[in-house]
C-alpha cells in the first residue's frame, strides 16, 4: 500500500460543519482515499464532535488525530 501523505487538506473554521463541507469531504475521499482535515484553533472544544459526525456521514475511518489535524481514510 503506497499512499502519499501529501494528501488533500480541507480546513474547517469557526463556521463549523455544514452540508457543503460534508459533501466536499465525501468527494475528496472518493477521489483520494486519504485526506487531512485541519481544524481552526478556536474550535478546540468542538473537534471531537465534528470528527464523529464527519466519519459517520462520510463512512470513513479516522486513522490519525494530532493537534488540529485529523487524517481520514475511505477505501475506494
């Protein structure tokens, strides 16, 4: 399995999650299998809730979570 970690990065800011962000995450996972999601520093209390919702709605797996960056995987 040779997957490049120079993956697509999606940023989630203070406005949080909305339908268009979820749709973009789904599109990127379909195209790339592995993506990074970077959270704004100001939403630290919401990160775990956001990750739970993202993985549930995109049917992906959280493979790494450090600081403000989560790495998700979804097999094509």
